[in-house]
C-alpha cells in the first residue's frame, strides 16, 4: 500500500475516533449522569470542557509541530487523547469527568490539524485530493454512526466502554504513525508568539464556550452574551497584535492567497450550514415527523452512502471541471439538498427521504474534499503549519456557529407560530437558512482564478 493511501488512513482513523467520541456521548448522557449521581444537564459541562480544550490548543498546534516535528506531536496528541479516554472511563465524579474531557479536547486540538499537516508534507500534490477524500469520510460518518453506536454500547454493555474502545485504536495509531510517518519540521519554528497565543486562546476558547452554551436552560443568557462578547474582544485584540508582529502565531496575511482565502472564508460559510445538519435533521425526523430513534438513524445514515460514492469520483470530477467550477456548482447543489430537508412531511415517501439525504451526503462531501485540498494549493512548506492553525480555528468556530444559528432560527419560528411543541413547519426556515449559507460561499469562490488548483486536480 502506497504512502499516499496508508498515511491518510492513519490520520482518518484518528479523526474518526475523535468524531465518534464526540457524538456517542450525547446519546449516553442520561446513563452517565445516573452513574455519576448528577443531573444530565450538569453533565453537559463535560461536552463544553472538550470544546474549551479545542479552543485553547488549536492555535498553537502549528508552532508546536514546527518545533518538535509533526510525527512526534501527532503521536503525543493521540497519547493525550487516549489518556483522556482512560480517565473518562474510570471517572466516578463530575469534576474528574470534566477534566478528562478537557484533556481529550487538548489532544484532539493537536491530533486532527497536525494530521492534515502530515498529509500535506508526505503526499505529492497530485495525490492530495485522493488523500483528503479519506479525511472527509470520518467527519461525515461520525455524526451519523455515533448516536446509534453510543446507544447500543450503553444499552448492551456499559457507557464506559465508549472510552475503553479508544485505547486499542490509539495504540495502533501511535504504532503506525511511528512506522510510516516522517518527523518533518517546517523549518525554524522561531520563538513562540506568547502574547498571540494568550490572545488567540482566550478569544477562540471563550467564543467556542459561549456558542456551546447557547440554548442551555440552566445558563443565563447574559452569561452567554458576555462570554461571546469578551471572546470577540480578544479576537479583535489578536487581529491588532498580528498586524504588528513579524511572525504571528496565526498569520492573517495568508488570507491574501486566493486559494487559501477561498478555503478558509468561503469554507467557513459552507461549514456554518453543514455544521447544523447533525443537530437539525435528527431533531426534525424525531420531533417533527415523530419517528423513533432507529428510523431516524436509518434515514440519516443515507448520507454516508452519498459520501462514499463521492470519494470514488472526486478526482475525476475535479480533473474534468477544475476547482473553481466544481466549488461554485456544488455549493449551489449542496444548498438545495440541505434546504430540501425542510420540506419533509408525514406524506413524504421514505424512499424519497433516503434519496434526498444521500444527495445531502454526496455534495457536502465533495465540497469538503475540494476545500480541504485547495487550502494548501499555493501554501509554501514553511508556511504550512501556520496555515493549518488558522484554518483549523476558523473551521471549529464556523461549525459551532451552525448549531447556534439553526437553533435560534428554529426557536424563533416555533415561537412566532405559537407552537408549544415543534412541528414540521417550524423546521423549514432553519433548513432554508443553512442552505443559504452554502450559497453565500459562492461569491467568495468566484474570486478564484479559473486555473486554481490545476496541479491538484490533474490526474496522474
């Protein structure tokens, strides 16, 4: 098996482990709460702790990779994630469990962005689209497989096995990374931009924390607004700081590169829309159409088949039409597919729902493959680590915004209609909004040169 296949598969397994872990927990919260003698609402602090870990440590992942080597950091990140998993499995108090989830977040913050950096440096550019296709799968399959898997483990084994399963996978990942991944550095890492790290960590951490708390019944709205506002102030302070120093931790000057700008800015708009789907679609099927969790899960799983089919043809599609045309047309089609979920009713045939959701997996999967490939199209090797850090921070914030915005629209439409309980009509405005964000990415993509990413798209 070539390095262009084995290395992406190693990274994809780590990403899949992280995505599964993040989604199975939501299903198992009631059982965890009973064992830890806590209210399920209080246990959501563990979900928030994970997000905070991401927000603090993602900005520094690029510098750490340059300083210590991508392989060393990737293996260490898997080890930290595994240690957090073991601590989660062995936790018998809320405080221990929350700390363990924070530790997992710190590992995940390094694991996935550095994994992408490893692929960029190890895989030839003409194989990058194929390699990124393997990374797209876990991000799409995790939210689909996670909830039913978490329910099955909790029902037939014990919720602690959710975390014990990570241990053999982590050990295998550490071994394979040591065998197949080179410990490349991105040149001289230089001195750490300490002030930039503090400002970016506070800004992204507080913003992610505030976004994660929106809609929580036990959190006062003033607390949420304060967290988001203070986080935004630190982000602005970082922006001022980054424009004054020569080697900022997150180099905003990279956004002047058209391909990177499209991937980060246009991609963030697309991710806002898609980030809402794992939250909104199961809710619409269960609360709006009164399906049971199994029926809902089976329909949601159809998106995985669309994503798998995409991986087989992505390289040929890009070679035929080019990045610019594919990103524009595909964003329009993805927006239509996601918006169409809002038109599901009790009279909609199940086979039609399955077909629409399958297309709703195909188009976003192709878009992610394009965006995650073209982000490195014109990035010099010396700048790759800083590009990875900046892109990863924006990606995480945009995914969080998706859930927040769709939840606010859903709540507003239900209140305006005077409904005590959610109905199918309440979901239509929310799905239209997430489709709109896909379309909003098109004007950004139109700025790309027609031949952008030609080397990546060329078939070999």
